[in-house]
């Protein structure tokens, strides 16, 4: 995992933006402030702007020290003021970990000379930098600002070089002013450059002065809370229409991240008022502003049982409408009648139960059908049989699933290649869009999609939009599984709409194999008591219930299970074969504490063999198990 994965907010904090408006508990405390000159760039990552700098201290700062953090773009000779804290690195010693910093122009002759020699001016290296500073001394930067024609006094600098220097210095003057303005608001150099690059040298400051909340929608890595801090630095009032409108949009976005496609107006206003700490009437005006500016949309549903009207992020309403229309076209398209070729299929397919046979028949008869059921009821068997039937009928068939792991399982079960939906639709990162869509339809006659419970409304819309009328679409999944991470419960809503043929598989096959995970999952669905008994004697099972109400003891037991008991009894490898899930982030048995304990137990420190990297509150060690939290659709 790269440094940017944890320093992905412009304040260099490591915690996600919370719905409550407060300081981030994961941020580095500002224990100290330093000022220094960059002597040497020890390490710099151009992709995420993480850097390690060797500094010469100025003022009350130590004579020399190492500084680390999001510092990309700083050059030798440049002076900075930085806020953060001192840390003791186990290998590299005492370092200053930066939370925020501001570049300032050098004041000493040596600093000015190193700064000019660092490449900031075309054609000026160490030799000419030394000559310029020797001629003008500490007044050099003032000369460059106001009297650049006096550069002719420097031996070896002619008119053409003076013109090039003058133009470059003037351009950099605008950039310096922008950087000073942005960094004065507490923005790191890396994000200041992103802002300038997005809006342009001449417009960046004006955009922020007009509406700093635009940063939340325009700049990756800056959310509402960060933009709100900037707005506060700029003196924008808490009840400003700009703040209230942006805050309502942000609140609805947070609710969408929890799975909500829309939210009742009355409840949204309460959530937004709580987050913004503003009066209800003021927040209502902010909502109306967002509606007037087309950032949000309102939908009235004539049903007395619903808390109408509902407020949507405009893109989610559009996705819902387009998904509905694409589904209508699929269901209305005329299809050639196909029959399941039972006589030519394998013996296994002849053993399908009645529900499974119906699922096959409907998959070939209708433009869209759904196969659903809990674990162990034969959904995979139906998919495998459907693939064989389609092959015998000569149908051009594609298989897909929302995740790579689900697609791999689908491939293994059906002996047919399956892909992720993103790979099927050909995601194009540069365009941030799919190659296949409204104007460029997929070329297939039958599409089978597994694990549809993972599908959110945006991805479902993209998938349905890419299907030409006449394509048979078969959706497979467990309606009782957790819904998608993104907004929407697509599978459940499609089942409940009453327009699509649905086969409910109910006969449990894996029950015969003694899986109590399967039995207990179905017991939960039926509202029955769970079978919590341990396996008899020396028999091994797949379900164990351990009751413990002390969180610290829970954490210790989890470490013991992963490091000793499960590997010894089942032969599993803790790093490759096991995964720990926790329902909370904080606390003794929360994700943060468990990750630290398990790292120490499963991948203990070894200074000679395992290099370490500390980023804020996180310590990474060679050999750690890490989780990729965002898909890379190029791979």
C-alpha cells in the first residue's frame, strides 16, 4: 500500500471524513513548528508527493534534521515553515513528521544561491547562481522582482538570458503568490499544486475566494470537511448559503455511501442540521439552493406510507431512471422461442429439481429473469447447466460478476471464462467511463451475472445500458446477503418490483455435507434459533460459537486462534487462508486494535530482514498482509 493510501486528504490525516463535523482524531497532533532550508531531497515519490528531506534548521530549529511527509515539489535551497511532531524512527532515528507546511522564499545568501541553482530558472545552474548572489547578495530576490534588467551587471549573462529569466521569474511569481495564499489556508504543497493545476494559475485564487466549497467536488482527495476548514480560514460564516448548500449535498453523499439512493426530505434536513450545527430553517434554505442549482433532485411519490418527497443526488436519480428504462426495453423485446435441450444435456442436469428446471426454462424464455436462494441451494449448479444448454443452442454467452473473486468461482464452476463487470464493459480510466454503453452495445445473446446482491445502482445502470434489446439477461444472487457497498439494493428491488420472473431455490443440498454455516444461515432467514453446539468428539466443523463479553480477551483469543489453533487443527495458513471481520473500527476488539495485535503476532519485527515504514499512526512492515480498498480496473 502506498503512502498516498493513508495520506489521501490534504490535511495529511489518516481517518475518513466523519458525518459529524469535528477534528479528525487520527490527525497528527501539532507538537512543534520548525523552519528550515532544504539541503537535500533524500527521497521523493512523484505520484503521491511523499518525500524525505534533509533540512538545515533556521531560527530555533535544530541545526540539521530530517523531515518526512507530503512534501513533493520542494527543491534544494527552498525554505519552509512546517507544523507536525517529532518521532523516533527505529532505523533512521529522530525525524520531523509533517502535518502541514508552507514554502517561504530563502533569506540567507547561501539559501538564495542554492534556491536559484535548483533549476527554478532556465539556464541558471550553480555557476551563474553564485555569480548572481555574489553581485546582489541578500537583495537578489528583490532585484529579480523589480529590477531584472540589472542582471546585465552579472558577468556572462546576456540580453537573451535576462529575457528568459525575467519571463520565468514572473510566471513563478504568480505561482508563488498562489502557493503562499493556499498554504496560508493550511493546504499542503501537493494539494496546492493540484488546485492550481485544475483551475489554472490565473483562476485558482479567484475560484476559492468565490466559493471554496467547489474543492469538495472538483479536487480528488478533498471532501466537504476539508473545504469547510478552508472556508472557515477565509472567514465564511457558518450560516452562509454557500456552506449550507454544500453541506446538504455532502450529507446526502454520505448517506449514499451508506447505501441510500435517496433520502426523505424531512430526515435529510435533520441529518444535515446535525452535521452542520445550523438551525433547521437555514438548512432548508441550503437544500433549496442545492435544488435550484440542479445539484440535487426531488421526487414526490404518491404513497401515504412513504415519507415523500425524496431527495436524490442528481446522478443517482438519473441512474435509477435509466436502469428502469433499460429493463423495460429488455422485457419488451421480442425473442425467438428456445427450449431447454434436455435430451442432449449431461446426466447431472437430468437430476435438477423442479425449481432448478424452472430457472433454466425461464432463463431461455424471458428477456430478463432472476435466480435467487440462500447458500447451498444449487444456484451454481443451475448456472453450470444453463451454460451447457446455451452452448448446445449455439448462443453467444458471457458470464460476469461484480468482483474478481466471484468471477473466478463462476469460471471454475461452469468451465467457462467469466470476468468482472468492469472488464466486461471495458472501463477506460482516462475517460472515467465504460467503452460499452448506450452507443456501443455488448455483442452477446445471453448474459449471466452472478452475485448480483453486490451490484449497486450505478454499476447496474451501466450494465443494463450496454445490453441491446433481444439479449437474455439472467441475474443470480442471494437476496438475503448484505447489500452492495454502493447505493441501492438492486437485487432485492428487482425481485420486489413484480415485473421480472423470479425462481426461488429452497432445497438445501450442502446440508447433506454437514455444513452448519449453511444450516444456520437458513435458520437466520427463517427466524429460527441457531445450532451453536460444538462438533462432537474430535470431529472438525465449519461453525464454532465462542461466548466472551470482555473485548480484550476476545482480541487475545482471536490472536491465539489465528496463530496456533486453526493452523494446527485445519492446516490453514493465517496470512493466506484466514480473514478476521470486526463490526467496529475502534475499541479493544475493533479493526484498528486487532490489526496491530495480529501484525505483531503474525509478522513480528525483524530489523535485519523486514524494513519498516511509519506513516502517521500506521506502521508498515515487509511481509504484512494488506487490503486494497479501491479496484484497479487496468489489471
